[in-house]
C-alpha cells in the first residue's frame, strides 16, 4: 500500500507522543500500512480510483492511531484525500487553506439538525459548478460534535447532510445511536450521490474487506474461528 495523508498524520502524531499509544490489541503484530494483523494484511488488494469529488478529513487527536479508523480507507482509494489533526485554538494553517479552496465547493458533512437555522444545508451534492470537497469530522460521535461546534473556521461553509439508507455494517465500535454510520460508509454514499460510482463501489468493497479481516483478527470473534486463508476471507 502506498503512503497516504492519514498514515502521514499518524506518523506525525506518533512522533510527538510522550508515551506509547496502546489501542486495543496493541500486542498484535500489525502491518503499518493497513494496521491489520500482518497475516491479514490487505495492502495488496487496494485499488485507487479517480473521482471528481475530493475529501478533507479533520481528525480528532488519537483517531489516526486507531486500527479501527475507517477514514484511512478513504485515503487508500482516493490518494488526493487530505487529512489534518483538529485543534480548537490552533488550527493547522494548511487546513485553513484547504477549506478555503477556490477550486472546489467545500461542504461540511454533518447532520442537518445540528446546523444553525440560517446556515445553508444540502441534502445532495451539487450536480453543477465546482466539484465538491467533502470535509469530514473524523472521531467518535462525541468528538465529532465537539469539532462541529468549536471550529469557527467552518461556520461559513454549507452543511452536507447525507442520508444513508442502508444499515451500518461497521460494528467495530459501539454506535452512539441507531442509524449512525462510520466515516467510510458515509463517504461511499457521498461518492455515489456525486456520480463517482466506480470510486464509491471501490471504497465500499475496501471497507467490507477491511471489516471482515479486522474481525477475523479478534481472537474470540466467530470470523477469527472460521478464517483460515486471508485471501479468501
């Protein structure tokens, strides 16, 4: 797997850490590309796709470090994806520049119910004009809400409120509420709505394989007990 923005952000976060980050399963020998157990590595299966849409991931503190993070999957399939760590008081100047781009239409992906009454809200990506830049707030639901509320540099941008009709297949973390989906699932739905169908299909397939192999790496999960050949499941 080639380098991507999330892996670079992860390396930066590790470099400034004052103590080891101990995620669940920290004793497992992991591939440093996909963060799956080495015997279940999926790096060789990644097939990047072109797309008109672009993504900018704003990631809460330790999110790039977590093997269960799915924002990384977007960057696998769409190499132009940008990723930045979030700071309430000192946002990265490169992030501020990215969300003020004149080449794309920046859209903050978040439920419409959290937007102020006078803020523009879209239920589908614009079909004409500039390509969309989907700004995704990547963290737990509590962290994402905090980023949405405390990022004044996003307040002037329209909100993109996507309705994902299929049930979530994530299950790698506990959902905050019924109907919530992980970052990669939302991104795949956005790509489909924006007309980037090949990229949407590739991202969803990549997500499903990641999910399968992640669960297969958990010692007490049924997927672990039934998986014998990583290439076949």
